[in-house]
C-alpha cells in the first residue's frame, strides 16, 4: 500500500491592531466557501514560514514577515492529508492601515468564532481567542 507524505502548508496569521486578516475560499475545489487565513502549499525548496509570507503577498497584496510559529498540525481530510504550519505574521509597512486585496478583510477575535473555517483550524481559533 502506497502512502503519501502530507502536503506541507504555510499559513499567515496576520494580526494588526487586534484584528486578523481573513478571506473566503472560492466556490470550486476542496473546502469551497470556507473562510481562511492567507496561505498555501509549500514549494519543494521553501520553508513553511517563507511559504506563508509568499502566499500572503500573492493572495492579499500585503508584504508581511513571519514572527513565530503559533501552531503546527497534521490533519487528514477526505481529499488530502495536510501538515499545517500557522505562522504569526506582521505587516512590513506599519505606516498606515493595511488594505488587503482579493476579498480579504480584517475581523476581530470575537468575529473569528462566527466564521466558517475548516475543521483543521479549530485549535488555532481557540488559541487566538485566548490571546
């Protein structure tokens, strides 16, 4: 029986002024319609932190830096097994209120609890509410 290595995912948990950057997945593909933090699959030569920074820039237009690993979690979905690396990030440009692109928006920690995130994010959401 062939086993597949989990897909390594770098995720940017961007917090600024007590708010978190959140988007919504498109209407097609796995986990369609779920809320999400910016992130995606790591390239072969890329660390999860570098992936989180790159993906955040590509998805939102915001330049960020990875500050610390908040949580690492392996999770098996029906479509794939993933190795999630949630990185606390901060904006590189702190001169103003960062305006994200592509449907991403800023929400408070309390609002996070009202959104529809994938099941694998549950421990992270608990952690963020406790900060």
